[in-house]
C-alpha cells in the first residue's frame, strides 16, 4: 500500500460485482482522498443482504496492486468481501472507512434489509468501522455515474452508523441537488410467482 501512513485507508465493496460503473466511480473518488482497497464480488450479488458463504471455500484473486491501491475479486457475497478484507486482505491495517456501492438502483425502505450493498455496509458497522452505502436510481451496467461524484465526495467521511445515501434520477437541470434523508417504509408484494411441486 502507500508509504504515507497518514493517508486514510478506505475499503470498498458492492453487490453488483467488481466490473460495474458504480464501484469504478466510487473507487476513483475515494482514491482522491486516501489509500483504497477494493474487495468486490466476482458475480452479481443483489438481494444477498448480510448472507455469508458457509459450505463452500472462498477464493480471493488480487487483480491490481500498486502503491495506495489494491483490487481483489472474491467468490462470495458482499458481506464475505468485507469480512475477508478485515481479516486477511488489508496488510494488517485497520480501515478508516468502509464504502459500499455505488449501487445500480435504489436502496430505500425495506429494500435496505435485502440489499447486499447495505449488507457490506452493515458488516463494517459491526466491526465498529464508519461505513456508508451509496445508491443511484439507474440500473444499466455502464450507466453514467458522473452525477453521483459530487454526492460521493460529500458523504465520504467517517460515520459511526450505517447511512444509505440516495440519489434520484435527475432531470438535466437538477443534477446538483441532493439530500440525506431518513428511511421510510416501502412495501413489496407477497407474490413471487408460482411454486412448482416436486415429485
């Protein structure tokens, strides 16, 4: 990592996977502010909440290593990524901040319970590391995340409890406006489709 121990260490994960635009944008912003270690799922992990891998071995692959920046891919969930990073992948350093996202799509209401993005954030909080999850109301893998950059810069500072920073899909003339808000109640329908019967 960096030779400058005074630079904060920022751990980043997500649930969309290591190659989505959101985590790439968040990584670029975080690298302006400190040393960065990205530990992200190999595959899409939306809806995994705080699930961990129990019956299969976890594997971590170091794909990038330079002063002040490392990038790992893990064959597990977002929570696996944060747990493994804190235990084995940070070269003995304690992170100053855990960031999760930027998620492709909102995490609002009860969705924060199901969200793998929030799961990674919650895991940081469990270990008493200030943690922030960020989400954006667009879903494409290569969506333009530039409207999120000012917001990301505003919210990347230590937090003692999990916050979910939301960014509404903006009209062109409103791209500079955002706000931090408490979570409200958002329901889901109970129906998930027809359940097939086994023989």
